[in-house]
C-alpha cells in the first residue's frame, strides 16, 4: 500500500445508487489520501428523477464505507469547487471508465480550474471489473427485475429491492 499523502480530497457524485465501482474509487482514494469526503450532489432540479433522496444516499454510502475510518459522506447543493473549499479539500478525485467519461471530465476539470486554480482534478481509472458499471445501468437492470446484488453493496441491493419491489 502506498503511503498516505497529507490532505483532503472530495469524491463527488450523485451516487443514485452507490455502486461497487464507486466504492472501489472511494476505497482506493482513502488508501492514498489522509481524508476523503464523499460529496453527494443534491440537485433540487432532479429530485423527481432520483431513486433515493440525498439523505438516503448518504446513509447507504456511510454503511458501505463504515470500515474506512478516514471517509465521511456529506451532501452538497452548491458548486463543486465551493464544496471542495468548504471541505478543506486540495483536490477532486473521480473515476474514469471510458473515453466518453474522459471527454466530459476534461471539460469539467477546465471549468473547475477556472473557478479555483488551487483545487486539482485527479482521475483514477476504473478497476476492470467495474469499467462497465454505472448507476443508471444498475437502476435500469433493477427496475426490470435484474439481479444487481453483485454490482452494489448489500445494503444498497436491499434498499433497491424495497424501493422497486418485485418487478
């Protein structure tokens, strides 16, 4: 394991729901950085489009990361760089699965750099077993009765079953 570096990073996302791919990036970040703040986006314009409320997503992330002592989950509804500053973060860490992720994240990194050049954007390549995994795909599979238990943490799978029922 690499030696942890000083400082705080933010791992932002909607996490609706949090997947094993998200947990992989969060865990790997916690092994490199002193403190990881998982930032759960609470976009009021998308409330009717989320499966779980921001508070529910926070609870599921807290359950899934309970064994990681240097990880905390927080909800935010402002600009990411503002949230990073408020959290004392020196960097934003995100996972990349494919070229399409890179194109989007490249644009976002440039915008964030314009807003605050002191906050770096750091990208981790998804582990191969999670390179196809997205929250949207997981929700769609579960909605149509697919088994997602090996794609999300156990508490998330149980919560999805309760929310979606047996379809």
